[in-house]
C-alpha cells in the first residue's frame, strides 16, 4: 500500500488550520489499516478518520487531515505511514508517462515540507497569465491570494482593474503569440495603477522574443547566476520592493535551490531601476535579475529570479520578495 500527500510543500503564514488530503492506494487486495502522520516540532496534526479499508487491488481512499502551526513552530516535514498488520508502509508512488518510453513508477518517502513564513501582504486579488507551465499559482493560493487564471478570452473581455497585480508565468511571451495582441491593454492596466510582473522569458535563435513586453525598451539576455549561494548585493536599498510590506535582507536569499536566476535583462531604458547585483564566481556582476519601471500610476516588473523553483520549494525569502512585487505601491 502507498500513500501520496496532496502537495510537496505546505506553506503557512499564520496559525489557522489547513485541511490536507492524502491518497492511499492498495497494491494488493483486502488491505485494512490506519494512517499515521508526524510533523516537526511545533506542528499540530489531527486525523478525524485515520482507518481505511480497501477491497480490490488498485482501490484508493482519500483521507483528510488538519494541520496548523503553533507559536513555537519549526520548519520541517510532514511524514506519513500506513500501519497494516503491524507493518509500516511509508512510500508514495509516482507514475511517469512519456510517449517514447514504457510507463515508469517511482517510489519515494511519503513526506511533504511544512513551512511557516513571517509574511505581511496586502491586496489578495490577483491574476495569472499561464506560460510554459509552473506551480506559482498554487503557491500564491497557499498564502491566501485569490488567483484568477487569465485565458486569452478573459484577457480580451475582462476589466483588468479589479486585479491589484497580474503575473505572467515562465516563458509566457515565448509560448503565446497572443500576448502581443494584448500589449496595449496590459500597458493601460499598468498606467491606471496595476502591477504587472513578468517572469523570465528566453531569447535565443530557437525561442526568440518577438513581442514587446514592457512599457520601455529592454533586452532579455542569456545572463544567469547558477550558484544558488552566490552573494546578492542590494544596489537600491531604499526601493519599496525591498521594504514594503516585508523588509528584505540577505537572510531572504538563504537556502535557495538550483540557481539564483536566468535570462536577466540588459540594455535597459533609463526608466528602469535595478535592484540587485549578483554573479557566479569569476564573472562580472549583473544587475538585470530584477528591473522595475514606473508607468503612470502603476509598475512594470521583469525578473529572471528563479521564483518558479523557489516558491514550490517553500523558500521563505522568495515568498517575502514576491509578495513585495505584488504589493508595489501606486505612483502619485
């Protein structure tokens, strides 16, 4: 028998309980048992109906648990185990499907991250324009945002002023030629007081960016910082993105995974402000990982920072900085 937890990471910003789902699957007939959950120090976990009974091979049961953080919480893991005939089973199963290979099944430990973040946030009504695929939408929902996914039809017909911020998914301008059609509407949205946050796009011979993206010119380069521990220097410390509503410090760039960012901006119009500088060893510093321009009452952001990796991994500092992007104040 295996057990899959609903998410890889659960992010909490207060002590309100969350209901999480676990899927128990029988790999043989007539399996009866009990679900047990353990958490790191400071987490309260309860299961209303932990016992399960599966008659046929392949049958599944959904069990719900309630998890909440206490005042003395520590970040760690939720682990699941199934007790069947006095034996413990603690694996999850994942099916890998590709057209060119047979089905593959991967067994891994049944666990998920439990992360508590000291996080302040403002308006909760935002929108997301899908790109090549990422988990950022689910991450923003976890911390309490109301997220509307904007299809091409909604982008055409919606009054965008209801959203305090609009985010484009990774490589959105590479994968959707229709975004060029919506350029003027998105710029009007920014001009009228909205925040538009564009996550990285690629720019090369295979996937050139043909669309206009920002209100002022800039070029997407192939600059990147692959060392996830590379020093991050604050070159614009007074900018609101580093101060409101969360004070960003060097600590917020600790424990990042895989990389700092990719496809940084370069050849910037003078209207853009740069915020951070970073580099891999023996390379020149780049200040194009995060650029921000005021446009009318609102703000345009392009960022190559690897939020699409850091948010699903539950990195607290990445959440705090991303919330600051969503919360950029209107210009007077």
